[in-house]
């Protein structure tokens, strides 16, 4: 706390570590992806640190929050682009890049849906319906950095290829389910608000 480090500076360092992690994932052999996965773990730690600094130093801002979530999404997308380069020789470069592109598009769609859900959380969360509870659980489970442990496990076990395939389809399943649940929860919130205004 006595050091003059801002939360945004930590976020930028986290993103830079993510770029190095992506390059490590792209390296051939076993060690490169393992180092990449460990670096992604480091970005997960830094991702917690920037928020702690922001709260402790009362430096929270909308810009900092946007930078943080954008950095998180970019680190994930870059990691899977690195994985695509790594598995390209065995999977086929074209297939690997198509899967990486699918994950990137799904990741960007997920970013948009999660951002929208978080900005309207005060509205849909108060409904307490099954869809709002499921959406809350989905966001809490799949938007935290704990899933980066999967990258480490896949790198250690040599399972980056199935991870890439699963992520390419899973990212789309996530954003479509989150969008459907959010839309339903917002409709339910509007339905509850409507009669009370009459």
C-alpha cells in the first residue's frame, strides 16, 4: 500500500504477462505450454491484486473496471490463440485456427453478454426467480479466474487439443445460455415492476 502503484498499472502488467503466456503456449514441446499455463495463473493472481489495491486505496473507477474485464478477456483469447499455434501441427493449421477463431468470437460475445448482465444486475437479481438464480450461479462459476486451472491441467497432461475443441464450442454455449437467462430474468423483473406502478 505505501508503494505508488495504481490498480490500472497492475492490470496492464497482467495483460503483458498474458501476452508472454500466449507466446509460451505457442512453443512446441511440453514445457512451453506448461510455462504458459503458469503465467496465466500469475495473471489470475494479478487480477485479484488490482481489485484489492483499488478498494484499499479507494481508486475504484468505471474505467478501471472496464480495463480489468477487457484485460481478462484478452488474456483468455490470447492463450487460446497460442494453443492453436501449438496444436496446429497435429490438428492441422486450418482446423486449429478455425477453432481459435470460434473461441475468440465466443469470448467476445461472452464479454458483451456478461458486461450487460453485470450492469443490470440490480434489476434482474432482485427477482429471485429460478432463471435469475441460475444466471447468478453461471456468472459466478464461469467468469472467475479459477477456470485457468484447467489450462494448467491440460498443459501438464498434454490435453490442449481437446481443450481447444471444447472451448471453441463451450464459449458459444455459455454466451447463448447467459443471454437467454438474462433476457428471461429481465422480462420477469419488468413483469414484477409493471403491476406495482399501476
